């Protein structure tokens, strides 16, 4: 693959609802340009971009793939993204380094949840875009109805550039209404032709509408148009290019990726209407706290951004890089601005799926990879030590689903830590933490499928076989009454014995005020070191309460009396006595469970509001606020017990067909209702009995 100048490069992401045909479209682009000699299929796992074993197994994209195609003396770096919501972290990486977008829409399904989400993400990143209506050969394909729905959802900036020639089995080509030219496809060959007579009126109508939209973007063209002067195709294309670049126009094209119809025209449109890195706004980098504009100049200071990392058990790390400024060269040394360390760049590579091709350098605006960087991770910037420019990091979606994980054997336990580190290195939208109260290892991601895929990858790539187990809610315990108790630990074994007696009183403190130990012994009933031992024993006993083995909090323990023996008393004996006293007193002081409570914000389409409110109410939620955050979209704020929403990511997606999203934040502990407490305690007893059986 030859080197390309910055102004001949296009960095374009493919985005859509799951199953709209992004991977098939990337495959068709490779086939149309001669990069491959046959069309692969998602169904049989033979596509270039979906080469991961998990993708082949599930027949959906799970990873962001870089698929460069060469067309008309230019290079299109195609970023094929997953459509399934669980893998939106990969989408975030693609959006961060794209200069343009192609929104792929299934003609038979029209605007779906993922279509709307993709549009919103593309808009949030201010990316110029084209829409490609795919699968025109499908049954019930209605391009004109799909265009109407696109305009309804996304506004009048949506403007058809193509009119299909036929549909379903009779779909044979497209008409470019701006060029007023038909393109006919047969046997993977394309030819130009006159506009079919039966489409002439439709094409003219769409052509005039598009021209009117385009000339409005340029005062000189507006004047020409109003005065009836001819406007050349070049002038119209230049005006449309500017309209797309500025987001004022979104052209709609159509085709069939699996039949390779309309794909040539799409690539022409990408080169003609989407901007090169040289035309996009300069990147903003920081150097020692000061911002600096970085135009895409191969002669400028080096600033290369790592947008994805693959961890390979044999090759090591493979870092995917976009160069924003300067030129990255093989066999060179660079400065990792994030870690403040030097990295050695070995052989640079251009990749196409699993295939790799050596290159001497990667110029500004282009993308490639490098292997075996020591300290470099996703979102790191590689620059020059003398001019350490840092580019903004990718904003990854926050995890929504959590599973508890356990190794299946002792051998897997030894591999677990390393495997978790490697898989989270690959995917920053995964998160691992150790829950201190329950002792569980919690593995969090965007959804249940996200977690399952990560666990399968850990086993396949790093040899760690891990299973999921139910997440334990980190209950705590406290008291609502007062009580007194004696802790007596006396053991006579014939030799040196154990003797300790302590008397305590306990009472609740305010919620969140914590633990207080008060020493009220006067005189020498217990000497000072043994009083401290009682304190230590009480603290140790508080780690596991009497109801459901939860941590005990928010109480005051007062040591009021006790006895010691001049020979047999010891620190250990008084620790045990203190622990025994607390356990007995807790049973008498009306102990209760405390549960963690989350503050949740759920964004939901207005027509699903009732379903979501009803579901939250059934989960013991307290709804505080409901606001309209955008036309047709409501946001619900509620406080919900964590125990009720352990699988909320999956349940909400099912309840709303994936149209709602949520965020959650821990806000504190509250007392568990009596009926719920009884169920939790009984479940804990059964669990202990089963564990000891």
C-alpha cells in the first residue's frame, strides 16, 4: 500500500443499528477496489473486518476494525464499528479519530434505535456525514419511504443524492441526481447510462430540490440560479462538498453491499463530499497546560494518537495510531506524553483486518499500527520529547452492567489478575474492582454480552477460565435499640489458661456517623492494655454482623466493667471476650440491615415513560423528578436500592427495545424494609447451609 498525501486521505467511520450491513459494506468496498478477489460473508465468518473468533461465532461485529481501501488515487481509511449497544466503547474510539461518517440504514427496517443513537453520536462529534440506504435488493425495499422517515427524524438537511433503479430483485443501479447520470451494475461491473424514462420525473424533482438546497449555501450560486444562468456540475459539487463539510446538508445514497451495487458511487461521494484531514479543523493539543492548534501537516511537530490497543498473547500489544501532525517513522524513538517515558517505534504497519503490510512512515492524517510498545495504552499521545504535545483522550461510555467473577480452578486463579489487566487494556470501557465488604471481584461493562465476550476472550487469549456468579449486595448492619452484654472467655487447660471478662453497652449513633468506642472503666478492673484489646476485639467482630454477615456500622460501644486474672489474662483473651460481648449485645439491640442506594437518571422516549415509571416503582424506587430534556425524550430521576437493579441494563433494554439509557451513582445506605430484610436473612442462612453441606 503506497503512501498518500494528507489531502488524498479520508478517515470515515461506518455507523448504524446492529445488522444494517456495515461489515458487508466494508467488504464490498474492498472487493470493488480489487483489494480482495471475492466477497466475504458475515454469515460464514469470511469477511476481512470481522475476523475475531468471537465475531465469527456470533455473526456480529464486536471490535472496531480498520479497513483501508484505495480508490481513484486516494485512500479511504474505513473504520467498521459494532452496531450492538454493548460495544459502544469501540464506537467512541472510531468517532474520536474520524473526519467523516457514513450512517448505514437498512431500507426494510428504516430508522431504528441504533440509527438514532448513531446520528446523535455523529452530531455530538460534529462530523460531516453521508447516509447510505443499504439492502435495496431486499423484499419490501422502499427507498422513498425510508427517505421520508429520515427527513422526519433528522430534519430537512437530509437530501437524496441517489434515486434507485428498480428495487428488490430488480434493483440494478442508481441515478446520481446532481450529475443527472445513471450507473448500472451487472456482473460486478458498473457503466454509465442515461436516466431511465420511467424515473425522469422523479429524478428531476429530486434534482431541483437538491439544487435549491445547495445554491442556498453560496451567494454567487444563489444569484446565478435566480437569474436563470447555467450552473456547472463542478460548481454544484463544490457547493455540496462545503454544505456536507459544514453539516448543512446530508446526502442520501443507496445500494446493496452484498450485491456490490451502488458501492462505487458511495466511494466517489466519500472522496467528493467528505473532508480530508487537511480540510478539517486543526486538532487541539496541550503543551505544559497551554493549548496549541495542530493542522494536519506532515512537516509539523509530531502528535500521534493511540485510539485502540489489541493485546496478543504471542505478538504482544498492537497499538492503532492516527497521526494528527508530523510524520511517524519506523525505527525511531518518540516520547509518550502521558507516561513521560521514551518509546521505541519498531516496524510500522498498515493493517487491513488481520493482514499487515510494512511501511516506512505514517504521515499526518493517516492511520496505521505498531507492535510492542512498552508503556503505551489507548488514549496516549506519542510526540517529541522537546515538544510534548498531548491530544485529548477518548471519552468512553461508563459501565452499566456488573457481574461477579470467580476462577474455575487454582491454575486459573494464578492467571486471573494478568488476564484481567490485559483485557481491560484492550477495552477501557471494562472495569474491575474488588468489593471489600463481600470479597467478590466485580467485572463491569456496558452490558451482559459485553461481559460474556470479555470472559470468553480471557479464556481463549490468556488461558484464564472464569465463571460468573450472582453479585452479592454489600449490605451493612446496625442497631436501632440499646443493650448490654457480658463477654466471658475463660479456659483452664491445666497449664497456663485464658481469662477475660468485659461488660459493654451499645447504642446507635446517627446514620453515617460511624463507630465510637467509649472507655468508662474507673479504677483497675481491667488494665489499660486489655481495654485496648477489648476495643480491638469489638472492631474485629464488627466486620461481620449477626443478620447477613454484613459490616456493622453506626454504633457506640461503651466499656463499663470487667475482670482480669494476674496470670491467665492476655490480649487475645480480651479480644475474644470483646467480640463475644458485641455479638450478644447486637442480638438484643434490634439489629437491622442497611442497603446501598443509587441515584439513577433514566432517559426514555416519551411514549415509553409509563412503562419505565411503573417498572421503577416495582423496584422500590422513589421517583423525584421528571423533565423533558429534548423533544420526545424524558429524563427520570429516582433513588433505587442497588439490590433491585443488579440487571437493570439488560431489563431496561428489553423493556424499551433499547431506546432508553441510564446512569447511576452510589449515594448512601438506608434501612431495609422489614419484609425485605426477612427475605435477605433467610437467603443468607440457606447460602451458609449449602456452603457447609
